[in-house]
């Protein structure tokens, strides 16, 4: 029996085994590192929807002004399309972009709109025609201004929707929502130019 040849083959097999094992460990480590990097990577996504004439950028914690304005307009469209037959759908759609802290109030508002007697004669509560969109980066506010009809109104009335919209984990969230008459957004500049009126001093001191 050729013992030297046997031991030589055995040594080569052992060396081959350890080499293959080392390669497998290195590959596994490289794959694990790559997966970890991919998991923690928050890439920016650039969108060019077919119905807009400009690209929209979406990041993990930020987004372009055009994208945030589109979210505000989307919510306004939802709010003004409520009917008794679609109110459940509207509430569900709103829950995907409205922060949980204010969603209960928004949900109740939709339910109240759907229950208004205006449906008996018109079939809808209100109709909103947007005229301008504005984003204020300092406050993360989106302003949607336009004219609304219906909802007990006999003529068109200027109205502005004001939202605070932020990005969290790559998703847009509405943190606050407000409406007021007029088509002028209450921006920081507007607030500075229209300070609240001071109340009367009251009775004079004796």
C-alpha cells in the first residue's frame, strides 16, 4: 500500500476543505455586510409621474416641495369628495397620510360631512376648485387655496387649507390641518404683517 501517496492526498483534501470553508465564510461575511448596508441605506427616490411636468424627490425624512404640495392637494380632494356611499373609503385613504394624533378629529369631520342634509338636494356636500399651492419650508406647511361651493353656501367662497406635512420613514404624514376663509395663505410673512389686535386695557386703575 502506498502510504505516502495516501497521506499526501489526505493532506491535499484537508487543505482543500479549509480553503473552501474559508472562502465560504468570507463570502457569507461579505453578503451579511452588504445586506446590513442595504437595510440601513435610505436612498432618495426621484419620480417623474406622467401627469406632472417636473420630477419629485422623496427621501427617508424629506421630500421636494412639489411632492409635499401634491399630498396637500390630494387630501383636499379627498375632503371634498365625501359622500354617504364613499365615506368609509375616504376615511381609510386619509388614515394612510394623517397622523394618529389628529386622525380621530378628521374622521369625525368626514362622518359629519357625509351626514349633512345637503346631500338630499345636491348629491354632494361641497366642491373645491384649487387656485394656488404654496410650501413654506421653515414651518413644513403646505397651503392649498381656492374657491369652495356647497356645504350650505349659496355662492363661491375663497378658502385656504393649511397643513403641516413631514416625511417619516419615507412616508408623508399630515401633522396638523386647518382651514380659513380667503385665498391668502397665512405664512410667516403674512403673520408678521398682520399681528393680532391688542385687547382693550380694560378698566382704568384708580
